[in-house]
């Protein structure tokens, strides 16, 4: 075993760290995520080292041996030191012991042994260490059988899970995140403890929760994490708007689909087609307006009228609460949620050029993303229906390509703009200019030649006159 591990870490940098630690007479280990990923053959971007005694001194000694250009960054408050070497980020920390009291979020931290340090770690697969000192190079310390759990593909806490989660409730999110990223199961007793301690999540900052959610969303199948969040009771606490999609209701023997599981299916399909994490969020949020708009209408059945508009209006508040960025990402998701019914509506009617033009102008650069979302949204059990819809989407896509080539509609602006309207009629900015602009734009989009300048100019003059304005040149 040691021989195998020695081979895995047989790189100059590990020997250099070991030599620095030997010079100072300190025990030093690669630890945590790096070791886990080494066994899983996953790429790890940073390497954590733990030393018994000060890690900062080992980092300084190492840097000296590597040459003048290597700079050590010391974080005194945390007792850690960091350095970059040949594209790798190395972090050094002294082994520590942590004790928590229930009323405080912050643990009391003291110097400790390697054992103490491994005891405070979150999961058995993250609590392994490999010694880098010369004589013991490659020796694995695995007191909780992390290697066994890697084989069993199991997330399990090293100590009593109730204590581990109550001490630092973020670990509940981390358990679910690792299960999603690695496609591991969460051990039964560990998951039961998450259910019992879910309420403690309220002491964790939104930013840290958001960071775990992002990692879930970046995974190959994000639905795994969201289902676990639901089952554990965490979802209701961190994202009640989404939890509200769960469930169905039946009136006169007619139910509607469970929008939570529908959404997860859409999300996974989108994730299989695109790495864009904001498109994935759009998939997750596309039906967020459904609970608020749900109605039973006699003779019609269940309706979710305008759920796309109501949903789009909810996005800003959700972003704010989640501490998501309130920039162009917000605008993008709002747009996706609002427009996600448009291609479906196109399929039900005959697909006219002008309807497609409108869609292209409204979706702009993001039309391809919107099509991915809408195709994923077809989740009916009726295969015939699914095929009919997807066939129609092929027609919509063909028309988009066709019109794109003819009209150059991406980021389209009408050939007559506000400045021209003002100059023509001698108007300053105001309601009349806006009215003329809208008329020109809407009429062009309904026509066969949206880029025809002469036609656009005629429309402008027509509307101006209707509103009682004459072109300046006629007045002279
Ligand atoms: P990734 O880098 O993919 O997020 P990681 O396991 O390396 O995964 P880090 O946050 O980099 O996670 O943490 C490094 C190590 O520190 C972990 O492997 C674990 O041993 C320990 N650790 C991190 N956060 C916690 C925590 N909240 N509670 C206990 N141990 C933790
Ligand atoms: Mg890491």
C-alpha cells in the first residue's frame, strides 16, 4: 500500500516539503481533499499540508529552499501560510484541536496532535493524511477507514454525526455536495443526523450556502443534490420557494404533475447539454411561478396562467435572498424564465415568420440557450406528444437560421431610431418619440422586411402625422 502511495506522490515538491519538515524536526502530512482526490484520480487544484507544530515555519523553510522568487503569504489570524509553486497552491497549517460550545458559532482552537486534527474533519474520506517526512514518505494515516469508504462510495462522518453537524452545520451542505459531485451515497446514520440537525443551518451565512449550491449545480447531475436537500428537510429552510413546487393536488379525479420532479428532470437534461451554470439556474427556476398561479378551472382543469411572468418577477427577490450576483446574470435568468413558454406557444400555432422574429429579438444572443431550455421542458410521458413537440422545434430552429441569415436579427435595432425621429420632427425626448418608435418597431416586426429603411421611414412619418407632428423640412 505505502509503495503505491509513495509512487502517487513521488514528485519533487512533496520531497521538498518533506525535507523542509525534516530540517525543522516536524511531522508533516498532505491531508484532506488532496488525499481523497489522489485516490479517486481526480484533479485537485490545491494541496493542504498539516504539520505538528507551526506550519508557517515549514512554509518559510520550504520557500527558502525553492529559491528567492517563491513568496510565502501568511495569514496570522488563521495560523496558515500559503505559497504558489509551478502552478500548484500549497497551504500549510499546524495541527489543531477544536472545541465547540452550543451557543457560539466559533470554536475554541488550540494546538493539537495529528489525531486531534483528523477528528475535527467533516468526513472519513476527507480525514486521511499521507506523511511526507523522509523516513516515512508515503505512509498513510487513515484512522476512520476513509479508503474503505472510498471503495464503498460512502459519505460518513468520522465521529458522532450529531456532534459533527451541530458543531458546524455547513457540513450538512458539504455532505450533500460531495454526494452529488462524486456520486456517492450518504451513510444512513449520517443522513438521519442531517435530518435531525437541519434547523441548525440558520446560523450559516448565505454566501457559504450559495457556494455549496453552486458546486451542486456544476455537477453532472445536479438533481441528486436537490433531491437530498428536499429529503433532509434543508430545502424548506434554505429555499422554500423551490420546495413549494413539490406535491400534486387532485380535483374530480384529475391531478397535475409534480412540478418539483418535473423541474429536476428539466435541470438534468439542460445540464447534459450545457455547462452554463446560469442556464442551469434558469432551468431550476423556470416554473417557480407555478404554485402562486395554480388554479382549478371547471371544464378546463388545472391552469398555471402567466406562471412565466409571475415567475420572472420572483427572480430578483430570490437572487437577493440567496446573495446571488445582481448583475447581468439576474437579467439573463429573468429573461429565460419569462420567455420559456414562447417556443411552446409557437409550436401550437402555425409558425409564422413574425412570431419567430419577435422571439429572436427578445431573446437576442441567448436564443440557443432558450431553445435548450424549452426542448428540455418537454417531459410528457406520452412519447407521441414529445416527438410531435420536438419535431416542431426542429421547424422553429430551421426558421431561426433562415431568418437570421435574411434579416440579421440578433441585437436587431429598427433602421429608424429615436435620434432620427427627433431630428425629423424637431422633437425632444418624450412620450411622442417613444410612441412613434414603438409603432415603427412593432409594424416592422410584423412585416416581411424588417430592415427596409424606406418602409421604416414611411411608417415614422405616418405615425408622426397621426400624432399631429409635421416633418421640419415641410415647415420650412
Ligand atoms: P473542494 O476543494 O472540492 O471543495 P475539499 O475537501 O478539498 O473539497 P476544502 O474546503 O478545500 O474541501 O477543505 C479541505 C479539507 O478541510 C477537507 O477535505 C476537510 O478535511 C477539511 N474541511 C473543510 N471544511 C470543513 C468543515 N466545514 N468541517 C470539517 N472539515 C472541513
Ligand atoms: Mg480543496
